[in-house]
C-alpha cells in the first residue's frame, strides 16, 4: 500500500497502531490531501504535455525557416506569407475526430430512442394483459449489471448506468456521487426489485412498483392445466417409477416391465415326474421322453439320481473343508493374540 511505501504505517507485531491518524486533516493519506495530490499531479502532467507540443511546433517552424533560406528574397517572402495564412484553409485540429464522434453519438441516440420506444410499447401491452411491465429475463439482465467503485470502495454512478449524466459537469478526478439533472435526483443505488439504478425498491419511480416478480410464476403454478401437464410429465419420468410393484413382488432386474412374458412366474415341475412322462399337473400333455422306450427312460432316471447324489456329496465335502479351514484360522489367530500379550 501507499502508506507502507511512505513509511507511515507501522510494521506488523507492534503493540500500538497509528492507523487512525489518516483521519486527520494534516495527514498525507487523508481524503482531502489525496485529492490535492491527485490534482497537482494531473496539472503537472498537462503542463508537461503542453510544453512538449509547443517545443514540437517550434521545431517544425524553425525547420521551415531553415529550408526557405535557400530561396530568393521574393520567393521566400511569398512562401512565408502563404505559410502564415495557411491555417485559414486547413481543418481545425481534431475536426474529423469530432465529426465522427458526433455521428456515432447521434446513431447511438437514435438506437437508444428506438429501444426505449419498443420497451414502453411492450410494457404497456403487458400491463394491459395484467402482467408486470418487465419480464423475468429483463429483470435478471438488469440485476447482472454492477456499478463501479472508487478507491475507497464506494459506488460511483456514471453515464453508463444513467444516460442523463452524459456531458454533465463534474469535478476532475472525482466520480459523480450525488447530482440533480433536470430536477431528477440521481443516486448511486441499485434497486433490488427491478435491478435499475438511481432508485430503491420501495419508491414509486420503480417500474415494478406494485408488482410482485413472483406473481407470474404463482399464476402458472396455480393454473389447473399446468398442474395436469406436470402430472403427466411426472408419470413419464422413470425416476418416479415405483421400485416395488403394488402386487408385492420384488422389482424386476434392469428396470424391465414387470408384466413382460419373461418376468412371469412358472409352475414348479418335478424332474422325475417329467422324465417319467408327467408334467406336475393333472391337465398336462405327455412328458419329454414319451417317445423313448421304458428301459431307456429308467436308465436316464438312474443317471440323473446318481449325478444328483454326487453333487450333494461334493457340496457336503466342500462345506466340511470350509469349516476345517475356518477352525484352523481361528486357532492361529488366537495363538497369535496370545503370543502378543506374552511379549507385552
């Protein structure tokens, strides 16, 4: 900071702070002294620019006189007289830039007037329909704009926020804080209701005065047709689908349709009955081995029973092996804990 550069702010760790001294009128960091310093710096810079421009003009004039020394006395006098009157036939300095600026300003004024007229027509149409003069998009756009701040963190309102301030006289180096233009009180505040500048949300100058920004949403929310459409959309969304059907059955895997053919329950069929020719029901048709002879059917039944016994025996052996290994691990774990306790 500037106070640290000037050595006016104490270093960290000291028990006493002299920061309050910048409020004194004699302190270099007071607001009035900073303003005087800024003005003096600007005046010195402008004086330097004027001196440089004068020196450049003098050098050009001396170069012209030096070049005319080679001519005759009559030609030299004629050329110098023309040079003295040449300013009458030249455009003033900055004429082209000023004309371009005026042309651009006139175009901007016409465009702003056209937009303002269109905005007023739309606002009148919305008021006639019983709606607020500003739409939700316009309010959000106005709220997104922010005012600039000065070096002290205070809001500064300019011609960008208030077109009435364009060309208004103001002090050099100081932003416009509180002025009256054509009887209109311009303040550096932003409305919380409409997002505009120069007024508060409880003033009648606000275009949204007497209108609630949430009225349009409330009307849509209370509309029966909107409610019916919302319910239809909710029924189409899968995330609101019931995970468990009302029949009490478990939900289908993969989120499929519970009424699909591949999701229906089947009747239990006894394998032996099917092999022997039955279907497990009294009204069933013939078995899958009806075409085979009786000896072949008996052989298949014996093979099926033998395979079932082997699978059962294998499951028993696997269970016994698992229990043995589990018991061994438990004994090892107990022994390890016991050894740790003894070492302690």
